[in-house]
């Protein structure tokens, strides 16, 4: 059995997002289950969200952004959505 987060949970300075396994802790497990923030599952859920892909900057696309006191020229591209 796995204790799995159903909502975002901050525990011991770490965020657990929905679908992630929580560390079992007697003190908090019952409270998480009663509030609907976690539940017991037989198997860990399969990732249903797509993973992020790295995107490289393409030369020739120039954007001027103001950062505090100075202007910085940035090159890059916006990732395509599927």
C-alpha cells in the first residue's frame, strides 16, 4: 500500500504534488486522509502529464527585455504546443 498525495502537500520543506508517494508518518497520515489530501492506493499511479522537453535557443531571434537598471538582449524561441 502506498500513501499518495491527492492535492499539493508541503511536508518537511518538500512539496508533494498529486500522484506522488508521501512518506508515511503516523502523526500526519490520518489528517491527510481525513482532509482528502491523500489516500491509500494499491499501486502508484502512472504519470498522465507529459514530461517537459528541453528547448534550445535559435540564433537570429532578438528580444529586448528590461532587467532592473540595464537592458539585456535575449535570444530564444517559444516552445511549440501540441
